[in-house]
C-alpha cells in the first residue's frame, strides 16, 4: 500500500471531490493499486509553485481500472469505446458538461493526449 497526494486543477471537479459526491479520477500511467491511499489538494496559484489551497483526508482506492486513452476514445477491458459513448465515465468524473467529448477535452490537457495512445488508470475511491 502506498500513499499518494494528487493535485486537482479542473475547477468543476474540486467541490465534488471535497464534498464526496465525486469519487473518480483518470490519471496517466500505471502506478496506482487497489488499497493505495489517496489525498487530493489544490493550488493557491501556479501549480507546483504555490501553496496547497486545500487537502482532503486520505481515502483507499476501491477500484483501479487500466485503460488506454486514444485520440478517438478509450480502450477499456479489451473494448474500444469512442468518446461519444463515454458519457457515464464523464459524469462519474465530474466533467461539465457530463459528456464523453468534454471528458476528451479535459484529458487532452491533463493527460497530454496526442496522436499516440497512452496508458492510464481510472481511480475510484
């Protein structure tokens, strides 16, 4: 079990994570495991160059789902899902509006999606 402090920079998601109504995030890479403890924080100013503006208590990850983020959608559990079919994933992630295409737009900046697919994980707590 590891402990992680994860930053949140997507403003529509912050309040929901803090009040417990949003319990999912998508993160690039493959470093998290079920049972790991995560805490979330924000920034007062420029990320990594300012103090944390808030910090949540640690919570255990109950699900860690490996995915591949592709330019046209997400591959999950061996199935390719185009962005238009990912509205539920967007809703659980606190995306505004809760549609797959808006999730794509957020992931383009937060996970740096380009022309190639990248490994990522859906984290749920």
